[in-house]
C-alpha cells in the first residue's frame, strides 16, 4: 500500500491499485492505518477521512451525509464494495444512497441511535436550563462539556467537534429499510461502544443482510481479527 | 576495577521514552560491578540526577524523577553539579536515541566539559543523522546505496515511484511513509511539521528486506550476528517497532538471519569499508536493504535501541562485557584537545583600532 493524495489535493488514501474495487472507511479519531492488515489483500483504496490521519480538516463541519457526498466524488468509479468501521460505516450507508454498490460491509457501525434524549444527565439539563435563563455563561457549559463529554468529544476541537456532534446526532434507523445494497454486518460480541444489540436490530431492518458475530472481541478488532475479516470479504 | 559511571538518558527527542528503556537496562547491567548514576535529560531540556535502580514506570510520575536538578559549570572545575557539589564521574554512557543526544549536540557539550563519553563523536553523529549527507558520503566512496533525492517542489524528482519518504534528519521510523507518486510526497511534506528540516525520497523496493548488524571496534573489530526483523505491514510502524512488544528487543526477528554466503560476505566487506570511513565508536548498528542479490547500505544507527547488545549471540561475551568494552574504549580515548597555536597575540598587537577596520 502506498499513500496518495486524491484529486482534491488534501485528502490522502493508502492505495495499491489504479482500479480499486474495495474502499475502506475508518472510524472516528482513527486513520487508514486501521485497515493495513486487511486492505493490502485486495485491490483497494483506504481513505484517511477528511480531518483524520494525513488528510486536512474540512473547511466547515460536515455531517455523515456530507462526507458521503464528498467521498463519492473522490473515489474511483471502479469501487464495488464499501467497508466501513464505526463512523465509516455510517458514511458507507449514506454513500449507498448516492451511487449503486455491490456490497456494504459495516463493522460495529452506529446504525441506530438509542435514546438520544436520555443521553444527557440531569446535571447537564440543569446547566442548559440555567444557561437559557442567562444565569450561567456559555463558558460554564463549555467547561462542563469538556469535563463530562465523551473521550471523542474532549479530543475533538473546532470544526471537528462540530462534525462529531453532527455525526452523533445523525440517526440512520429510518433509512436502513431503504438500502438497496447487500449488507454484511460484522460485530464484536462484546462491543461496548456500539453494542451487538444494535447490529442485531439493524440486521432485521435491511432488505438483504446477514451478521457475523466475532467472539470475544470488542469495538476495535480490525488488527486482532484481520484474518477473519479478510475471509468474510473474500467470500463476498 | 569498579568505575563511577553516569548513564545519560532521555533528551528532547521523539525517541525519549525508548532511550529511557535502553538506559535503565544498561544501568542495571553495569551496576553489577560499578557505581552507576543516571543523568536524566527531560523532554523540556532540563537535567536531573537519578538513582540507577528506577523502573520505566517511575518516569510517568514527575515527582519521582524531577527531584534533583543538576547544574552545569564551565569556568572553574567544569562539569555537572548537584547542590553545589561536583558529580565526579569517570565516564558517561550515552544512551540517548535521536535528537540532540545522537546528532552531535550532546557530544559537543561533553567535549567542551572535557569529559569522556561512549558512542559516536561529533562528526560521526552528524553524518549518520543526516540521511542526505550520509548517502552522498557512501556514494562518493563507491558503496552501494539507493539513490536519494532531496524533496523540493522547485526541482523535479529524478526517478519514478513508489517512493519511501523520510525526514532528512532523525533515525526513528516516525515520518517514514510509502508514497505512490511525487505530488503526494510534496503534499505530505508541505502539510506536516515532521519535515521542516528537509525530506528525502528513495525508490520503494517492495520485496526488499532489512538486514541489521552490530559493529564495535574495541578492543578489536567485532561484528554481531546478522538480524532480519520480521515485518507485517508495508514498513515498520513506530508502534510496531517499539510499543507492541515491549521495546525493540522484544520484536519478532530472525537471528541469525538465514542468508546465503555470498550476501553475508558482501555485507561484511561493506561493513569493513564503511568502518574505515566513519569509524564505529561504542556500538553502531548498520542497517542494510537486501533486494534479491542486491545489497544497499541504508543507514547507520550510532546509538541503537538496547545498544544492540542482544545481537551478539555469536561470541562468548555477556552483555556486561560488551558494555564494559565500550566504557573502556571511552576511557582509553584522549580528551578532545583544541590547539591555540597561531594565536600568539601578534595579530592583536599589530591591528589598528576596530573602528578603522569598519572603514
């Protein structure tokens, strides 16, 4: 695999072919490196998504649909299979509505958003309420978020923080039944970021899908279980 | 005879942490028969005195390692001082990797302090840290070396990709990338601060293998077993090389490497020739690339991880004896002397006032 700058002059990808058939999309805060052990086994392109790895940040924050629009323009027409891990899986679903692909492979992807309203705890709601009454400042809210936000939220800044918020708020659950591409779900049995239950529920919604559960694995298994993932991809 | 040894570790370098591992191992080995202290050079360029019995995890807590700041004195009785008391060491073992500990800066400081130290001298350290100067030196001496170009948007590259892109300075794998085309090389170099001091490209040979060999010159030339590290991906990533297996010594390797006689003979003859141009001091590790029957000298690591002690499985010497050899080598060398012959005041006496020279 070799690094290459794509036509926009600011997004990089690991490529090993001028006519790749498989496109790999990594998770939030990760890079194309996650797929190194897998991508080299296929004619492939493994993207550093805008804002990650070597690629420059987008000029404005983007939601997953906008990532999908952008990447559809950017990747070669020869791509037939999209493989997305986590956040990358979300983008892959959106991409399948823009252009026809043969297969989607979604690994530990946040396809259904659970209880979005209950995610915020009472203290945060109180802060927001007081903020609305002008009793506490935006700064205090920001401090609270920095202290109690998710690791991803704490690590993201500026445009990428807004991008993360848009990503988390993007709920695919109403869209899954309209996906016209064959879907292969791969899930770690003990995924505690995007629980297996979400994968199983999503599997009932797609028109044509199946799920492979990988025993004793969590959310990040692209390296530890590369052999199994390669095998599944080769079967497709 | 027991010696009073200071092991210098750390330094403001991307290999700061790996240096701590090398230094702590070395201190432990040398403690067998010597009085050993550690001089810790912090990431923010400060110096501290430490005991030799520390564990690597202790360096995660500032309060354990930043207790005893050291001062430097130049004019009377120059050297390292703790609480106004001079630290009298017989010799310094330099266990720094990369950055100023391996690029000639530390060596210059130790020369000025008039102390004895192990490892490369100023010039060898500088030549081996600069990949372009090292390349031209090898080429000029007729040694096989992969063609390198300096990366520069103003000048066209002289050969086709894929390329290996490397920062011009620095010995670690940080910033080393396989890149498909030159435009991508330029984009990477322009968008990252790893290459601000310059970058070089060479042809990426997909099926080439790395071959490593340790070299020492004291008491006489000695070559280690030849090692072939085992790589999983395109190149060694930094994490693969250092982090996943508990340091360089824990990585997967073929030792001794399974090579045909012809290649082994060639490697040994190249080592001997290079050693006559850039003499090894301490333990250097030569890194070769073998591509079919072609061999290229890739680089010399003048202070390799773990001082490459694990490579010497072919001779009957313990790690203690190997380290002791390089300590003895340092002690046996004369201190750097600068001559002032020619500056006898005559030029000063005969000169007119400075203002008249500004004319």
